[in-house]
C-alpha cells in the first residue's frame, strides 16, 4: 500500500486511519479544525516571509486573494476601508 505522506510508514498510516475511524464526530471535527487553522497560519507565514513589512490586514487580504479570489479580496478591502472612515 502506498502511503498518503512520503514521511509516514504504511503501518503508521494504518494506525492513524484506524484512530480517525474510531474517533467520535466531535473529535474528528476538532482534529479537522486544528489542521485547518494550522494550514491557514502556515500559508500566512509564507506570505509574511515572501513579503516582509506587510500589515496583518494586507497579509489577510493576500491570503483571501490566493485562496478564494481576487474579487473577494477587493470587496473585503473596500469594506475594511469603509469601516475605517
């Protein structure tokens, strides 16, 4: 069996999958939520690394543009600008 991750052995992956299957829906949701937050923050860290000096607002807008759409990021930028006035 080929694993989903290059750095995980087939046996370790089998154990991980079995633990996930046995987990309650609440536990699965908690794991998914934590993983999602980790990936979002890792993505933002990459933006910060590639473009130092940006405000957190700009980092967030670039994240939205990269992951959702430039149109949504532009709408969000306009809304944030209106709120600041």
